């Protein structure tokens, strides 16, 4: 192997260099050392993000509880308030991701990031007034809903929750099951999971969340000549008509999950034949608080 030329030795051992030249080389050497010292910090900022969401996952494990049926969850907001410092670490890490870094991630990594950001900042929003509220809607006003409040930074700019859901998740990824992943801190909403979303498990987590949601008879059920479903299927109907998993209408969704919507074999068959009329259930905006 050819030995590399040692410029540093030449610099140190050549006393005949003019003073200006020595100053020039000294400046170059110092600049080079500074750039080397800064390189690890820059690299960490670009690659050091925890895609396993370790801290957020731990908070969810401690403060989210599945109800006995395994289809609904409750949130211990008082516990989150006591763990506010750890939650701040999570929020700071999310806010620290640049647009350039985000753009370099895979789609599953991007989706997991956005879903976790939505859920974590929703918890933070609730804590700004907890325990003096009964619903997330209490945080809004006649002029602005709570979902339009710009109270956090994401990808370099001030954002609101609607930006995450309606300007990013829905149009960019066209995955209707995200409606069973993002949580609006309400009883009527699909359950908040007791774990963080990760790219590696995203497909399984989305499907598990959708199945739990469809199996919850307080939100979705078939009876008589009707299939009664959550208002989510009215508000975001177009998301279930884009052909994902073969879904061109809400009846296609209820046909796929027929076994979860009723125990009656005859009704299940009618669901698969898309014979039942779709109706929508009232949405419960009460806070999904374990202390309630």
C-alpha cells in the first residue's frame, strides 16, 4: 500500500515558509479541525432519530389501558401530566426532524412519524387544560377548532393537527386505515394504541387497529336491515372509495369485516352481498380519560 503524503509534517518542519504562508496554512488546519469536530454532530442530527420511538412507546405502555373487550382504550392523562418531562422529550424529538431528513425516509417511516406526532401532540393539547375539560372540543372556540390551533413545530414550521391529518396523511399516502390509527382524545374515536407506530410493524398495526374498531359494537354493528357505522365513514367517505384493498364504497368495507359486525350468520352473508342500508351512529366527543 502506498503511504499517503504527510502534509502536516511538511508544515511543521519547514521553517523557511514566509510568515503569511504559515498563517494561511494554520488557518486551513484550524478550519479543517473545526469541520471534523462538527461532522459527528451534523451526522447525528441527520441520522440519530429514534424510529423505534422508545420514549413515546414507554409512555403509551404506562398511560394507555385497554378495556376488557380489547376494542377500546382509555388514557391516563394525569399520568401523562406527571410524566410531562418525558413527553417533552418526545415532542422535542419530533419537532427536531427537518423536512430534508423526512423526505429521505421510506413511506412507512414517514407514516409512522406522522401518526405518532398526531397522537403525541394531541395528548399535549389535552394537557394544556387538563383536568379542566370534558372534551377536546372545549379547547376550541367559535372562530377556531382545536384542530386548527398552531401550537407545535413539525418539519420546520408551525403546524396544527389538521395539517398532519388532512394535508399530509390522507392526501399523500391514501391509506384509509389511518382513521383507526390517529386518535382525537374522544370516546367515539378508534382506540389509542398502547404502543408507538413503527415502520416495521405499520401494516400489522394499521390492520389490527381497523379490526378492533370494526369489532367494537358501540361504534360499528349490523342489525335488522341496517349496518350502523361510525360517523368517520360519513366525514371521510371519499377515503374509502379510492380502491384501497378493493374498497369503492363503504359497503365494501363492511363486507370485508362482516364477521366482526355481527354474530348472526345470515346478517354476515347479507353484509357480504352489500344488501344492508348504511346508517351512521352519533359520535361521542367525551374525553377518553381513565379518570372519567
